[in-house]
C-alpha cells in the first residue's frame, strides 16, 4: 500500500467515526496524544483526545438523522516519510467544517496528530 493510500484510509476511518459518532473508529484514526483545536470559539477551544472523545460519544450521530454525507479530501501532502498534512471537509448538522489535519507515521501506522478546524454555518 502506498503512503497516500494509507493516509487516505485513515481519513476515511475519521469520516466514518464522525458520521457515526463512533469513538472506537476515531480512536483508530487519532494518535492517543493528538490535539483538537479551533479559534472559532472564544476562548480558543483546545482538547486532548481524553476530552474530545466523550463529547463525540454524547452526540446524536449524523447517521442516525440520515444526514447526507459531505466528506471530501481536498489534499494530502507529505513532508517526508513520517509526516503528512491533509485538508478535508465534512459536515455535522447545519455546520460545515474545514479540517487541517497533521498526520504522523509511528510504528508503521499513520494517525492524526493534530486537528485544527474552521466552522461555518451551511446556507440551505
């Protein structure tokens, strides 16, 4: 499997985890020491995975509301053999997200190390 395919696979697990509000899937996509942050809230929102996963677990999943999936990988770039950057888009409810994801490869497996995101309300 190519590095590009491996990173794309992690991103698909990430999208599935968000769509189903499934923290087990998200735990496979994120590095255990990953960070989650946005400056769209005041003060800036920052969470560890220990803080983030319980929030997701309490959500009503987009899948249970039969929402249309709006997952898109816009780009994947590599800085070397063990570092990648992905720009992706997805939606939850009426909110659209642009996620800037930094991925690392440790012990031969890719995982998301940082999620920094922008939130916008979708105009229907």
